[in-house]
C-alpha cells in the first residue's frame, strides 16, 4: 500500500445536529462517477444511524465503515487506526471522508492521520467544520471546549442552516469566526449541508494546535470504549427490538434496532418524536409500510424525509441529561407499531 499514491483525506467535523451527514451526502452526489470513495463514520450512540444514511445515498463506488458507541478520538484501543487501515485495504479508495461524532475532539484524529500509521498512505486535505449559528447563543454548546476546538482546528468553517438563521445572530457568529487566529482559509454559509466538491481540495493552513488538548479525555473505559455494530439483522425478532444504552459525562443516549418486518404508523411516530421531552438529538430510519422515512430532530425542530434505506428500522436519541426513563419511551415506541391487520 505504501507504493500507491497517497489518498486525499478530509475530516468533516461539527457539533451534534449541525448537518455533517447531510453534507457528506451532498458531496457523494457530486462524486465523479468513476471515482471510488470510502467514508468512516463515528457515532456517539451504540446504534449507528449516519452510516446507514450515507449508505442509502446509493453509489456502488462509496464504501462506508462505522464505529458506534463512543468517540474514537478518546478510545484507549485506537479503533480509528485499525478501522481506517482495514477500510483502505479492503476498498482501495481514491478519497476518504471521516466524520467524527459531534462530541469528538478533532485533535487526536488529526494527529493520527499525520502520524506514522498513515504518513505514507494519507494526503491530509482541508478539515471542514460545519456549524449552526443558533449554537452560538446556547451556553450548553458554547461552553463546551470540544465545540470551541472543532471551530479552532478547522481550515474551513461552513455555517449551515442559513435559511433558519436570524441575521443578527448570524452576523455575530461570523464576526467571532473572522476574529479567530490562526484565521480560517474560508468561512462560508449554506443550507441543508450543501457543500461544493471543490472545498475538499482547498488550501490548508499550517498545523493548528488545540486550545483545549485535554478537553475530551477518557473518563472511564466503560463510558468511552466504542463498540463495533455489525449489520447482521438476522437476530432481530419482530416486535422485540434490541436496545443499547450509553452515557458520557452529562449526556445519555439510547438506541433501538427493529426487525425489517416491523412496520410503524408514521402519524404516531411524528407525535412521539415531537413530544415535549428535552432532546439534544434524535435520528432514526423507519419502515412505515409503503416507504421508509428518515426522522431528524435537533432541539425542538423535527424534520422528515423519504429515504431509500431498506435494512432495518433504527433510532438513536441523545439527551443533555445523564439519565432518562428509557423503558417508558420504548413502550411508547412499541405502541407506534402497526398490528398485522393495520393498513
């Protein structure tokens, strides 16, 4: 592998809910048809959603690998080294995109990509951070040192969700970004994660040093150790989902995997997911009978769209609190299932 040309590689960072997965889907849609890409996705929760969504982008020339259950930036067993090397060996891609979890610190990932494992394999290109200007007014986000370093260490910052951003808030955020040092190569705005493919090959700044290198240290192996979620769905029994819970610091997450046979009533899912509980992030794909839907809630805003994904129904919920009555939420989720006689 060392005799091959080094592979252009980009890190796509950003806090929870800013639209990283949507941005990667838009980039894949612009991919040259004869070019093979590989995408490595890391998710905070145990049930991977983003990898499934990217796979559903529908290209035979895009290989997706997923690490769920924690941040690979703080794991003690170096899953990013092994996972990325294996992905490259198996797929021989011409470009690699890496999407860390929204709670992940980019410093260790960048150090790894510049280190001895990948120095002769990876050609590190621009690090792109997506951001939501609404987060700039949210102390739960702005006081998080990881959020600050995601912005600080990016070559390019793209302020997403421009169509839903207050102009005063946007101008304040752009002023903050323009005053950062070292300065950004580019500061852009967009909607729905629409990025120009040319951004991937933009000039990069000299190596950046994190403001808070210890901001995301491992609290315990039990909390931070990622698990590898296999796509084996043969064990899933109808109406008997597999539930996976995780926690890191003050955030709790829970995910569910349902049998492909299970079918849900879309109206009931809308009502449940629009509930008054305090969600930081909710994302899921569901079989609703005649189609499959992607539900996506950030804060109090829920969106839904049709998706070509056709494997299993799955959901991940992340809360800004250390505990939650997941048993009751699961009961309500099961109540959304269609009966065998339902239309």
